[in-house]
C-alpha cells in the first residue's frame, strides 16, 4: 500500500502512518518492520524510510538499536516521574525495577569559574567529581556528573560510594541533612559520548537535568548535571485551581 501523493513530504506521511500504528496497534518493546520491509510495503525509497524512523526516534516513539533494529519505545507509567522526591535508587525499587550504578569516574578537581558559581565556592577550591551511569533492569537510563565541595566530604572514598547511594552517604556518613533539591531540565539531543553510554543513537532525544542540593544551613552540598534517556522518563505537573 503506497502513501498518498499529497504535498506533504513522503517521509512525513510515513511518520503519520507509523505514529498511528504505534498508538493503536503496536505494544512497547515490539520490533518494528525493517527499513527494507517498510520500503517495499509503502513503495518508498530506503532513504525516505530512514528519515521517517529518525523523526520517530526524535519524537521519542521508537528506540533504534544498532544491529538489532527499531523498537517501539515504552512511554508507559513505568517511566520515571521527575516531579517526585528524587532518589533514582528508591524510585526504581518502588517501581519494581532493579537499579544499578556504575561509577565511571571519581576524582579531585579544582573549581573553575562556572562550577564555583554554581556551588557557592571560590574558584580554585577543591571538588570531588563523580561520574556515574544509572541503569534499571540492565537498561542504561542516565549519565550523571556530580560535583561535591571537598571541604564537606574530606574523607570520602570511592569504595563508600560503590557500597551505598550518594544521598545516603551525604546524610548518614557525613551528617549533611538535605533540606531541598532544585532541579531544572531541558529537551536536548544526545552527544556522542553520552549516546554510547546510554545505548542510543547520537542525536536521539534526551533530557538534560541540572540539580542543586542544599543542606539545612542552605549551603550547596551537591551540583549534578545529568543526561537522561527521553524514552525512559516523564514529567508530570499537577495544577490546582485556587478558590
């Protein structure tokens, strides 16, 4: 069955057709027809089909895995609600998923002007940098780069971070009670290094998150930059009408 020869670009027509099938026929995790199959079915070139699949990926409707094919993205309630009190480990466990954290880097650095401004420290002050890959059920979910003021965590060592969640370390081992965490996020696309770690294509949709965590004295104890897979997270807002 060929698509209609309308003024709408052919790949846009195919995006509409496949979006409808994803909405009403396919299930999350289903393997989509291959480029060749779609090309033959709709009478389109492989280039046109590839453009349509790229568009669907950018919309967060499919996930393309190199060497395996294109799969319908899971946008169900099992995605993470970013509006809840944030703890990746706790949230994954509450959802019945098995969290796992891989520490990719733990190092001492000096604060540049940008980090000093965001952490409320002086330029040149010592910081801990912690880079982690967060996964659930063996699916890469998020790459996090956290910065901690060293003066607050002088005895912090990598084995401690490998044995328990960061917030547990902050509150229980270093007695820095967390008062609030402010978080902003932005739609973005995956850069090469992050895409490789997350198992997605370069240029795939992601969420860039910026989190600043304060203790009870309103001092910043954590500044984190995260890149999250757009097909694994959702943002939910409740609006209450005033009387």
